[in-house]
C-alpha cells in the first residue's frame, strides 16, 4: 500500500517538475533563435546606413521589428509579462521610427533609432537575463 502511495507521489512529482522544465525550455527555444540573429541584423543596419542606402536600411529596421513581433507571446521566467510587452513594443516602435527617418533621409534620426535599439537591448537584458 505504502509502495503504491510512493509510486503515485513520484509520478506526480515527475509530471509537475517535468512540465515546468518543458515550459522554461519552450520559452528559450522561442527567444534564443531570434536573439542569435540580432547582432548580425544590427551590424547590417550599421553597414547599410553608413553608405546611406536608405531603402536597405529601412528593410533592416523592418526585419528587426518583425523579429521582436515574433516574441509577442513570450511569458518571461519570473512572469513580468507587462514589462516584457512594454520593452519589446518599444523596440518595435523604435524600429518604425528608424524606417520613418529613412523616408526623409534623416541620418541623425537613423542614428538616434540605432542608439535607442542598443539602449532598449540593455534594458531588456538587465531585466530578463538572470
Ligand atoms: C536589438 C536588441 C537586442 C540584441 C542585439 C540582443 C541580443 C541577444 C543575444 C546575442 C543573446 C544571447 C543569445 C544566446 O545566448 O544564444 C540574447 C539573449 C537574450 N535576450 Fe536579447 N537582444 C536584444 C534585445 C532584447 C530585448 C529587448 C529583450 C527583452 C525584451 C531581450 C531578451 C533576451 C533574453 C531573455 C535573452 C536570454 C535568452 C537565454 O536565456 O538564452 N533581448 N540577446
């Protein structure tokens, strides 16, 4: 009888811990592939804007906006979903401002948008990387 109870408890523990490990892993498997593409995307952005290729710079800003849009549904570990939404929507809007600056060939505005992306990256990492 005691053996059965022990087995049931072990099974329950396996389900509880197993599923929380899966949730954390599920989160990472969405975040990591996007994050790993971002440094190269920022370098591309820098390179295109340096040669004043406004069309490709705008495209790169849109690529970055799209990458963050794909993280809409992430619920970060620790659960501060509101803060996650705020920062990642800010970053999307910053990328849109960059596109706007490309439309008016505003080099200062493009640089400001790139600087803001870096600031928002640091803010996100400070909050969400343990
Ligand atoms: C353009 C801006 C950003 C760049 C270039 C960037 C880049 C990176 C890189 C290179 C990593 C390491 C990936 C790895 O370990 O394989 C990373 C991890 C991470 N970033 Fe970002 N990031 C940016 C913005 C953000 C923002 C705004 C947030 C949150 C709203 C965020 C949340 C995270 C998290 C949670 C991880 C950890 C993933 C893990 O645990 O492995 N990042 N990021």
